[in-house]
C-alpha cells in the first residue's frame, strides 16, 4: 500500500504527488510547484541563493513532494558551461540533504535552454517593468521548467530528465592485507 498522497495515477503510470521546479541562478533561485496530479505548475517563491538548497529541501518535505526538477542550463548546441555545473552541484547537494527520506524524493535535471529568456519576454509582454522582472523572473523560469517536465510526463508516462544519484560512499569494510 502506498503512503497517503502517493496513490498511483493510473492514466499516466506515475504516482500522484507534488513536483517542485527549481531555476538556479547566481543570486536567486526560483521555486515552483505542481498540483497533486501534475497538471499545472504555479510559482512558489524566489529564494536567496545562499539559503536556497535547504529551503527547497524543506519545501519538498512539507509538501510531500515526489520529485524536484532542477533546470539544467545548456547552450543551444547542448554544451554545458559554468551555469550547468552550478545546477548540477545544487542538485547533488539536494540529493545529499534528502537522502534517507521515506518515501524517497527524486531529484532530476531538466534541460532548460532559454527559459530565463522566455520568462523575461513573458513578463515584458504582460506589462511588467524591467526592474521588477528580477523579483519574479526566477519563479517564472521555475514554472516553465516544471511545466515542461509535467507535459513530458503526461505525453510519455515516464519521468522527465536525468536522475541525479547520491554520491557513492567508499567501502571501508575491507582490510588491507
């Protein structure tokens, strides 16, 4: 029997449950969440970068989230630069913070090419002034990352993106002979 909130969504092959979306920036981190059925992403908050990993882990526990989708910024040709390495480090830190949780919370990296650019365009076309973009652009980008992942889940019946694994623990039980 599955824990409350983890009922199987039979039409999609994935369990019901909240998913979180994260847009990792140098200064701020945007956070979004889905409904239990994984239909729609909505903004949650913008976090300061230095406290964001712990806050995302806390939010995941509070909401009984199944998955955290972290945006992986790649260049148009698919290459990964410094920003992608920061996102990978953020995701790895999340996995470490959440390890040992029951039920397990997956952390996945989602290709997020151009989401911040698209978020700025969406805010601009909605009439929001440029300076005020900074306050919410990371949340909008997180919503876009999460919505893309949700749409992929619905169309494929499988989780989107690349799963981040916990770092391997060295085996110290063997003795030198």
